[in-house]
C-alpha cells in the first residue's frame, strides 16, 4: 500500500472534465487518471485512517441508471464511507470543485427510525443530541438529512426538539473547497480532525438508533 501524499488538483480537474464528457469512451480513455489521482490516493488515505475510524468502502464510480431519466453512466463525484454500523459512520467525497467531509446517520429501517425518534423524544438522550447538533453546527457543519415537513404523528407539534423529530436521517457535512493542505500528507490529519468533531453525533446515533 502506498503512503498517502495528499489529493492533488488533478483529481478535481478529472471531475470537471467528466461533467462535460460523461460517456464510456471518455472514461475508458481517462481511467488511468481516475485510478492514479482519485482512487489510489483515497485508498491510501482511508487505509491510514482505518485504525482511528475503522475500515471504509469506496463507492463504485458507475451510476445506477436503470430507473433514471439521466442516462449518464458515471457519478460526478467519488465518495467513500467508513461505517461504524449499517448506515452510520463517516463520509468523504471528491467532486469538481470541493472536498466534502461529513458523517452521521444516512439510512434507516422502520425499526431504526422508531428508535431514533424515541431517543429524540426522551429528555435525557434528546437533550444530549440537541447539544451535539448545536456544537457540530457551531463548528461549521451543515446539518442535513432526509426530513419530514411536519413533526411525525404521535409527537406534539410544539415539541422542544421538533426539528430533530422531523429527521428520517441525520448527518452533517462541510465543503472545504481545495485548500493548500489537501495536496500534502497533512490532509490526513485535517480530515481526521473534522471526523473527530463529528464523532459525538456518530456515536449518539450508534447508541440510540442502531439497526
């Protein structure tokens, strides 16, 4: 395994070009660039972060176009996910103009969602989550996730954590652009620091909304 040396500007240029040439012929002509500038650096990075955050999966670059009107065959971003359990963990993504660093609770079963809502409703665990979310937002992360428009049935519409109850998934992310540190080995520590800021959110969900 190669040592991680950073993510270079060529990775972002690859996705800039892919947005204009999203077809199989172009991809095959430039696959060596994808491997060298995107997949290999990400693989090295995630390997070095594994002792701290666990193993990560790099997502397939191909889009599932079976039920989509958009038949572009390739994703215009490369994501990877270090799961602490099913649907919960830490996320990173390279696209044409930015590196996204995030984490949280990305998918749910009905039983998982029920446990999540019960924990948000309960004063002790719910207030703990509110403090975590407030701290994550104060650190510069956008609070995201699939949400209902209204508080779910069975809960008071004036609940003190009404906004959290609306969430069907709960995650946080920050786009850092292309900072100078990203092209050096120092990127590992910068990304790890951001993931550590998200660890309380990931751990809360792991404890209170596990599959």
